[in-house]
C-alpha cells in the first residue's frame, strides 16, 4: 500500500513486465519473450490459476480461524517427480486469467474474511502478481500477502517484491544439489534456495504474530522430510540456525507419499518411517531451532 502511494509499485510493475520480454524472473533464466512464447514454466504473458479458496490446512498462524486466501497458480519452474499437486504444477490444470480477474480473486478472498492472500507456486508469475496488485490495492486490498514458493526463486524477482510481500513461506527441499537434480530437475537448488531465503529473511525478518496468534509478517520455512535422507535435513537445519536466525519458524512436514512419478522410483516409492521423522526432529532441535510445528506419523 505504501509503495502504491509513492508510485513505486507502478514502477516495479513496469520493470517486471519488461523482464518478461527476456525472462529472468526465475533462476532458470530461460530468457524467452513471454509476450510471444511460453517459458520453461509453460507460462506466457498471463498467469494461469487452478483455483482460489479459503484454505484451513496451512500452518496455524497462516490459516488462523478464518482461513488463508489461497490462489493456486498453474505450472511451476521445477519438475519434482513426487509433486503432490502434479495435475496443477506439471499437467497444467487451470485457466489463464487477466490482471483484472486475478485482482478480483484477491478482493473476493479478502471479502470472505481470509487472514491473508496466499500465492501458491508464484515464482514464475511475479510480474503478473504485481500487475494485479496495482489494480487491487486502490480497490481496497489491505490484508497481508503470503509468498508460498518452492524456494527456487531469483534475487531479481525477490527484490521486486521487497515491501510488497509480508510473509515468505518457502520450502527448503534439499541441502545437496544431487538430490535437486535427481528429483526436481535443477542443478543448483541448494545454492539458489539458500540465497533466496537469506534475501527473504533480510526483507521481513523472523515471523511475527498478532495477539490472536495470526502471522502478520516474517519468514516461515517448510521442510518436507523425504525417505532415505534425501532432504538433507541436518544440513538444512544447521544452515538456518547459522545463517538466518535461531528464532526462525520451521514447519517440519511428515506427509510425504509417493505421488506422480515417485511411485516408480525405488529411492522415493514409500512413505517415511517414524524413525526417519524423529531423526529429522532431533536435527532441528539440536540446531537450536525450537519455533515451529511437528506432525504426527
């Protein structure tokens, strides 16, 4: 809202749309003209949306008691073989929307009473989000914005979002590039995601809650425990503790199951065991990270 008032938001929209002409808004840097063709993310000039709704299944400070206003964007800049939302992220289920339609979704979710607007898988549509905000803000959009990403985000895009996003909720999926290459189709996930979360933390700091326990600003990191230690949990927790903050909120997730192509992969074709999750929990606590949520298994 402040950036809109100073004209800075309009300036950033212009910069973001210009970047689409030789796309460098995600770490793929595929440099295609997305006004004419689709990038690696299978998305062109306009964002596609699978659904939008009040979601009650996010972490407690995000969903709260009125729900998180989730907008699920179609397609993704990763190719995770175990994606649990693969019909949306990999098969492209969804419809293209105009900036006006996307702004309308945000305002509808606010009118429903949602605590926030939660952009799910937004890394490839930063320009389109900013463009829609330029419409939604003068029409009254005022609730916090959540950037819910895979962690594979570029500094160029994140800097456009500085002062726009209130809550960053990225994944930190792997601490080893070999795992990122095998399971998500990128050669540099570890470095890129760590650089991204450093920038996110610089912008918004540790997670802050209001008197009702609802998130209003800050960083919340998700970490999905994978079978056979492929997530590299110990190294990830040590990185967070050492280079971000021991006050960082962590959602340590146990719900992995072999979806999509993982069913045929012998390294990922089972759920995690109780002992694997307990080992991940131990690594988190030993790193001095005590804020966050554990799950039953």
